[in-house]
C-alpha cells in the first residue's frame, strides 16, 4: 500500500464523520487534515491547547447513525476513559477480516489531533516506541476522544468504533 492512499483514506473517514455530524447538528464545521499517514505511522498537526475553555462533547450519539449509514459493525474499544497517563495505550478488539486499522485522536474541540495506521490492535498515543513523559510529542489532555476504523485488504472500511473519551 502506498502512504498517499492511506493518508487519503484516513482523511476521507475523518471528513465523512465530520460532515455527517455537522449535517445532523446543523453546525458549520471545518475539517482538520492529517498528512502523510501510513501503516505504523502517526501524524500530529499541532499540540493540544490545555488552556482552552472550549471542550467538545466527545460522546457523540451519531456514531451509531454513521455506522448504520455506512453499513459497518462496531469496533469494541478496550482502553479505559482515564488513568493511562498522557500517552496511554489505545487498544481495541480485533475485527474479523481486518487487514489494518486507523486511529484518529480528537482534540477537545473535536478536531483531528493525531492519527495512526497499522496492523496491531494497540498503540500508545504518539506511536511506538513510547515517548517518555516530559518529552514533546502527542499527548492526551482532558476533553479528548479517539476512534478506530478497520479496513480489509482492498482498503474498504469494514468496522468503526464510537468515539470514546480519553483523559490522562
């Protein structure tokens, strides 16, 4: 697989989810973009603003509507909502027929903050190897959420998780 194709697919999933949510809520939403995502890679567009007064509702009730519209089953997330530190391991159940997975970590405003694609069913925020505490790089703050998509070998979306809150 070419990294360009993977990046486009990740952006498509984020855009579809964002447009669908925006159309259901009647809000005007701008899609944040991720660049150069590839298997076992990660991308961080910017550091989260820990001083932000705005916190998005990360438990969006339309996730099941999105899955129904796309005709895909649920990916079960295993990571607790808090207690994993600033770079928790994000883990989920394997999906039958999945060739690879993609993760989007959303900032407190609901914008895409960090992305990853790979074949494993767990990864630390920031990727592997784990970035030590105190070093710069992607990290979790209160008000963030994450979501996993599973794809088959033909790069078709075959399962999607709900957005789940995650905090240190």
